[in-house]
C-alpha cells in the first residue's frame, strides 16, 4: 500500500478507537470537540475515519504538549474506578446515573455507592449528629449573601471542632462526609433563617433538608425530583472542583480541607456558578414572548447563551439535562419561569444552537419546584460533595502526590 493510499484509508469507529486506545464514547467526543473528522458512510453505512487523521491525533497525544492538552478537556490524566463518562451520561461504579436518578433509591444510597462501590438494596438514611453552630455562622454573613455563601464557614467550623479529622481511613472519613453533606443542605437556609437551618438539620433526607432550608413545602413527587437532581449532580469524573479536591487529598489534607478546595473551585462562573448566569438570562427574557428576540440580540452582539452546549457531550446533548427537563415539565409546566425557559429552549432550537446542558435544566427544575432563584448553585455543591468524597478516598488510597510540572517560557523582551 503506497503512502497516499494509506493516508486515505478509511477506518470504522471501532478500528479508530482501537488505534487511539480509547473507548467509543471518547472517540465520539473527539469528533464533537473538533479533534477528529468523521466522514459519512456510503449507502447508509456508519461514519468513517481517515487513517491519517487518526494517526495524527495519536501522535499529538504522544508529543511534549500532551499533558498540557490533557488539562484542557483532552486525554485522561489518571486512572479512576468511580465514574465513566459516556455520551448517555456518567455511570457511577458501572451504574448509569440516569437509571439511578429514576430508580427511587435516593441520593444517600447513590453517595454510598460512589464511596464503597456497593449499591445499597434500599434507600439509606443518615441520622443527624450534634447540631452545627448555625447561629454563629449566620451572624458572619450579610443578608444579601447567596444561599451557598456560608458553606465554607460551616465546613471550617466543623473542622476546627473535630480533632480526629486527620484520619484518612475510610472508616473515619465516611461519617464526617455524611454529616458534611447534611450540613451543606441545611446551610442553604443561611443567612436568612437559623430556625429553618435547624429544622433542616433534623430532616429525614438530604432532599428534605434542602426543601426545609429553602423554606418551601415538599411532597413525595417533588422530593423525588430534587433527589434526582442531586444524584445527577453527584459526580462528573475529573471536573475542576473534583480535581481540586483530589489535589488537596493527595497532600493528605483532611476531608474537610478537600471539601473546601472543591467548594472554592465550584464557586467560579465557569463551573458551579454557571447556573447563576442562566438565572440572569431568565430575568432578562422575563416573558416567553421575548425569548426569540433576546436570543437573536445576544447573537448579534456576539454573546453566548448560558446553559447551552457541553464540551464532552457535543451535538448529542447532555443526557442529564433531558431527564431534568422532563421532570420540570411534569411538575411545573404551568409555572411562569418554566414557560420562559421553555420559550428559550424553542428559540435556541430554531436558531440551530447547541442543546441545553445540566445547568439550564437544573434552573428550569428549580423553577418547577418553586425553589428560590439562585438555589441551584448551592444544590450543585450539596450533590457534588458526594463525588468529591469518593475521589478523595480514592486519592488517599493511591498514596501519591498530584504535582504536575510547568514548561518554562522565557519572557519576551520589550
């Protein structure tokens, strides 16, 4: 075979994935992110891949900049047995997150699955221990603070009062993790109501604690929907906050410190605070009839529409979002904010824009459940804390320090 023919040789998806040493979902993610071309198959056959393109991508992965690219939604950089990313959504220890969210098993049981690798046969309950210092924390917070603003203070106060926190064994970490998640859910009440925080602390479930903390009445259907949101938020492989928590754990910092690292990273507008941008979009549109105008005006100004598109899922869309959107329509289809969000979805689809991601869908479900605007960022932290702890335990077990290197670049003389 001459070189030209070899370069134009077409491969099937499975052949291309084998040459790259990746699974099929990763191959499709490369295509959606523009890292690899796919060609339409002849006569209805599956899409094909040029051998030359595949080899070029493989060589790029071996080059000196491979590690740098890996830190930018590129190749995996470490092994983990917790979550596998698939185009149908993440799978937790081999169980599809969407199936877990719809199973009724409950967020606490899914957290235990992430931590131990064993799926509980029935819902799990975490009894509350000694009440945290809600009143003292509330005094430190201004009235206008968002629901999650007190999280770092609450976690720090628990750490300061826990002399046994430096034990990194799972038997010591897990009881603290359970209470930390209850703490975050209850802390959604601060700074507005210490009484609500105390009621939330005594709730039977994490979802129930969140409703109580936010001052909203719940029923079984709404509790199940919020449980589903927490389950789908629980882990997403090496996202920025989880990686930050793993870095902290790699130094053998205690579990509270690792959670603090996750909280700090989650607060950024490119991560956990992305939902606040979606909330601002809903306020900007205000009425369903204005959605198309706002979408086109933003396009005219070169502004992105928050809550749409995802670097991993690409054109196929975020599978987590689809489940949450269905719940929102089922539980709150008549709510004004849900109508506005639906109109935005329609306008984006007509404009051939990317599909919604989990941030948009979570805000829409928040509206359907009657929860206050801005609650999603805090709920995201409550759910994702389960994933942080799973990765912290895994990192403790590896025993090695995460310490990447930098490539020195000489400053330009001016």
